[in-house]
C-alpha cells in the first residue's frame, strides 16, 4: 500500500483541477459536488489502506518515507517534496479525508442552488490538498507550504459570498492575523537553518537531543513556532479572526474551523514534541496561554445568541484544552482531543447548518425555539454531540478532555486542573443553553410562512455518522489506551523528557485520585447542564434573567470588548501613523519627492543642454575644432 501515498494527495488535487478547469462548462452544476466528494472519498479509502497496512507492520518500522522529487538543493540545505507517514500523520490524514468527505457530501445539499456551487467545491478540494500537504510533509518547508496554502483557502472560503462587505472584512481579518503568526514560523525556520543546517525532521530532532534542555536556540525556535500556532489555531492574542470567520458557509466552519485547519498548530507542536520538550519555558508559556484562551472563550460563549458564534468561541475554548495538553507534555492526549473534537464539533457545526437551512438562514437563537418536533434527526445528532463536548461519559469528549486534565494534575498543576474543570462547567452550560434555546420552549419564529423542515439525506447522513463517532470515538482512550500506544513511537521521547525535567514523583494512590477527579469532572459538567436546564428549558421570555447578571452578561455579550481594544490600541494608531506619517510624509514628500525631483533635475539639465543644439552648422564646426584642440593639447601635455 506504500505506493498509494502520493495518490492520497493526488485525488483531491485532480478534483480541484477538474472542477476548476471544466466546472464552468457543466450543464448540471451538481456534477461539481459529486466530483469533489468522490475525490476526497477516494483519498480517504486509500488512507485507510495505508493505515491497515501500517497495522500489520512492527511498531518500530511504521514510519514510511516517500520521496517524490528534490525541491531545493543549495549548499547544505537539501529539501525535497517528500512525505512522512507515521502514527501521528496517519491519524490526521484519516481525520482530514474522513471528516472532509462527510462535509463534502453535506455541502452537496447545503450549497444546492448557490451561484458559486462549482467554485465552492473547487476551493474545498484545494483546501484538502493543502491540509494533506501540511501533515504529510517530512520537512518544515513543505509543511510551511501547506500551512500557507490552507491560509489562502481559508481566505477564499470565508469570503466566499464576497458580495457582502462583512464577509470580505472577515476574510481579510483572518488573512492578516494569520500572517502575524506565520512570521513566527518563518523566523523559526531561519533559526533552524542556523542551528541545524537543515529543515528536515530526520536531521533536526536527533541533533536537538544532543543540545540539552533549555538551549537558547531551541527556546527561540519553539517560541516562534508557537507564535505561528497561536495564529493558525486561534490562541490569545491571535484568536480574534476565528469567530468572524463564521461569515463563510457553514460547511466551511465545520471543515476548516472545527475539524482540520485550526488543529494545524496542535499537529506542528506534536510533530516537534522533542524540540518543545527540551524548551521548558516554552511549555510553560503554552500552558498559560492555553488555559487563558479556554476560559476567556468559554466566558464569551456563555451568552452569545448567534448559534454559529457560540460554536466558534467553543472551538477556541476547546483548542485551549488541546494546547493545555501539549503544554503539560501530554502530546498524545492533545492529539486525542483533536480527534474527538473533530467528530463532535463537525457534527455541531453541520447541525447548526441544518437549523439555519431550515430557518431560511436565520442564525439568532432568540428567533428559534421549539424546533425539536420539526427537525428530529438534527436534534438528536446535535444532542449527542453536545453531550460529547460537555464531557458526559461514555461520549467521546469525556475521555479526551479528562485525560488532559488528569495529565495536568498529575504533573503538579492542580491549579490548571481546577481552571480546566471550571471551563468544563461553562462548556456544559453554554452548549445546553444553545440546545434549549434552539430546540425547546416556545416557537419564536413566524409560523405563517414556510415551516421548518428536516434536511435531506445528503445532509442528515453525515450528521448521523459524526454523531455516532461522537458516541464511540472516545473508546480509543479507555483503559486499553489504544491511541496512546499507537502514538507512543512518535511522542514518547518528548513526554519522557518533560517528565524528567519536572522530576515529579508518582503520587500515592494515583489511580484512586484519577478516578476521584473523573467523578468530580462529571459532576461539574452535570452542574452546568442542570443550571442551563433550570434557566432555559421551560422559560418563555428570553434573556429575562440574563441581564440581571450585570457585568458578567455585558462582558460576555460584548466579547470582553477585545475587538474594540484592538481597534483603539492597534488598528487606529496604525492607520493614523500610516496616513499622517508614512503616506503624507514618507511616501508623498520623501519617496515621491526623490522620484519627482530626479525627473525635475533631468528636465532642468536637458533644458540647458538643449540650448547647445542651435541648428547652425558653423557653430557645430567650431565646437568640433575646439574639441580637437583640447584633445591634442591633452596628448601633448600628458
């Protein structure tokens, strides 16, 4: 099955080319949807073939290197278009292609009738190509190519409905904010070339092991890589683009901003786990940023009324949990939560899309209510995914989130565990608030027009599959620790280095303490559900008591005024400096002055020289004689 590796990327690339080159000639636009969906499905099938082939190999020989061609060969730098398929990358490949295929199928129904139908699937296929390039690359430069590619596709898909200004602004915001993080990635690669003389994983990681913990170069590299991750994976302070990215079509939110692109940062750190394990200060920064992101996003989500905004801030919060796992050295746990999150969050986003579709593009939960009887399949799948994200056993989110919290506690970070549990309380509350406001209570929409109706099979089949995965996906984290064992060859060195640097003894009665914390975590989640039930399940007047919360409600609904603070402290000063100084002085007076002055000087000089051209032949003859005399005199004298 090794020969299938390049075709995993080639299949969606072919779909992109077919739709991009010939899509405008389709008499039936539905062809574009099926071409795009089939391309990703084929990619998923081939990925499954490679995965099962890897299962039959010994654990130590499961890493497959596949080189297509040389790319850059300058001096000591030798970078190829080559792939590394191992236990880590195959997990991400299966998520990208599997969830991606379901979202493509869903999109054939959701985007039906849209004028940009063919263009939409062209962009989706290109995104899959770039995401696969990112996770399959065996060097940082090729990873960066995929990294930038998904950024481009994100820009195109967020601004897909470009006839509306807010969509264009959201796309530009995502693109610009991500460029800040990408600068960090570029700097990190530059330092790698200085420190290692290579950008290949196989060269860098063994060399780094010999440099020792706390090496300054490693700290600079990992800090810069983490800066890149804060942009792509929406962590403080660069998370602000992701909630606005909900301006794109809902399948885009599910694919890019829940299941794949935003997890790029987690992949990059997990892949570079040895570098980060040897940089304890960086891990501390990651832990602090992660828990702050998880809590801030959860607090903002508490009282949002746009159903997609609730899920957007929930995504930011869950990404915080993933980074928390990485920050405490539990790289496998962070990847585990990536997988379960892909299942339940994609299901939630697609479920919200089904609701929006049924409500004729209404996203405000204040104008919904009572949809349970109209959308039974959507309701039950949404409910199962909600139980998963709330951390209720035996659903998927329970296993992955609590493994992260336990790793934080067992490594001496009881305070991080407490804050994580607090975030879990808020998660359960705001998600069940969304369920009750959307599906329960009094109908707050106009029933005189078209009544809401259940979506078609192309849309509910992916919902059912993802809901099923949200239920059983966590079984990989049961006491058999199948996923941990699978990922061990990739992450065990990094995890061992982190444990060695902390020198924390195993607490007595560790298993009993872990079970106790699991019980407390479940009780905390149930508390959040109970509070949401008491306040929202039977209420008839929306927000009757929310406003009584005062500052908490105001800060949450206004997103802690983060965008306003950025506008006052960064955007407006930058605009003022750009307009008043850089444009009016540097550009107009200095740069244009130099250019225009050069032209004026040449004009003045040419005006003087022009006077020599009198048109009188005798004058020219005199000048020739004078010139000859000057030359002869020069020769005679010198």
